[in-house]
């Protein structure tokens, strides 16, 4: 029926190119002056995911739009009725429920007497463009949040180091006190140095400028080294860390320094988000041609909404809104994912929600001699 009405439309106007109408990939509809659909091209059938295009025939065009878009649709029809062109962008799902964003142009079709006889609607699917724009806006928002957080994270150690330096300059202190203040300054400088190194690493990874020194690496040694490095940190919080290595076959082809960084970032993350006297369990095991590292904790957990984007750059997993209290820039997990993928592996996170703890798993291909 729709094809017939399109043919009748072509005959009635004489100048309309039916072949162009049907070959266009855009969704093109013909409306009568009351806004009812009387024609639809083949591109429209595909774009709207219609099994039976006849279902549109004779129905008000606005009936197929969600409520929030009807005003724009009605205004466009009214403008066309008086010979004006109009354009709008809006969301409207397809017949099968697929989310689509459309750029819509409504134009009057004039008869030989110069009056408006019908309306032509050209709807272009701009879903990819819309989603890219939303993603860009989200990235800009997260970048702004990150810069604000970076300022906050730098302010505290800079302030502490500055006050300590002032004390050294203005007060006569016993040698023991001088050494204590000197240690405080060293800790703050070390903290800022690690932060700067992480930022440089993220920049290198983003540019694809990371050079890995690949060699067979025993992951048992990597795990022992990381635990030794972080023992003072988790001991200061009274946390219990249990760990279990696998047999001598837990060897991967990788850059040991970067693998230490991966495991260190994951364990540091668990320590940061696990409360005083909490428990962290680490398991390293081989299953066939894969080696899996699992780090589980009794920390604040991760909300289900945050899991899909947890490894995105500048993203901090929210656990009951406490993530900022725990500190951090939100770049550690993004760096982990990038480095793991450069080693041919994968990383995932699991949590039943806020207050339920979390588990991070990293899977590497086992090294074959």
C-alpha cells in the first residue's frame, strides 16, 4: 500500500524521482496535510526496522514518537502546512525497540499552483554521532573532575611539606626532631613523585608510547615483591593479607617492572578501600594455558552501576560515595587494564554492591618454552 501511494505521489507531481526516493538510505516519508503517513521509501523500512511497513499508512506521524518529542514533530508539521521548512533532532526508537537519534528535515511539496499539497520528511540516523558527542562530553566532564581532584591531592602533601620546611627554618630543633621532620618531607615528596610517575605512565599508554622489555617472568616473585613493598601500608591499617602462590609453572612472557606495577596497583587499591582490620585474600593459580591472579577484599565494594566503567580513565569506583575520602586520582585501574592488555591478558572486577567487598582478577597467557 505504501509503495502504491508513493507511485501515486510520483505521478501526481511529475517531477519527483521515484528511483532516488527508493534508493536513499535515509528514512523518507510522505505526509498528507493532516500529518498522516502516506508514503515510505525502502530506506525507511530498513532504518525503522519494520516487518510490515503498511502499519504506518494512514496513521499520524506524531503517533510513532515518544511523548517528549511530539511537540517538535507537531511544530514541524504546522510549519510545513504553511510552506515553511523546519529541522529538529530527537530520540525515537525503531519498531523493534532499538534506540535511535534522528536528524529530521520537514519540507513542503508544492503543487503546480504553488500551494502545499504534501510534506516530505527526511530522517537521518545520527545515533553514532549522538553517542560520540555524549561520550566526548562525559570525557570532558571526567577530565575536569580529575583536574579538580589532582589539585586537591597535591595540596595536602605540598602543604605538609611546606609547613615542615618552615619549622626547620624558623625553629632550633633537636637532631631527632630534625630527622623526624625530614622523614615527613621525604614521604610527601615520594607520594607526589609516584603520582607524577602514574600520570606520565597514563600519558605514555594513551599515546601508545610504552616499550615493554619482554622476558619470561615468574609471577610468584612478582607477588612476593609487591607484598614486601606494601607490607608497611596494610600493617599500618591493621589489615590481614593472606596470599597463596602457585607452583613453578606460573611463568608469563612480560615486562617484570610493569607486572609489579599492575599487581601493586591492584593490591594498593584493595588496601585503600578496605577499612581498618579488614581482610585481603590473594590467590595465584594456573589453569591449563592461563594464569589467574585474584585479589579479594572486605572493603567498601563497588556499586553495580560503576562496574562497567571502573577501568575507564579518571574513573573512581563508588562504594557508598566514599571514594574521595579514600583518595587517589582514578588512574590506577585504567593503567592496570592498559598494561595487562599489552601483555595479552584481561582484567575484570566483581562485587555484589556497596559494603560487600570486591574481587579483581587478572588473567595472563602462560609462557610456553
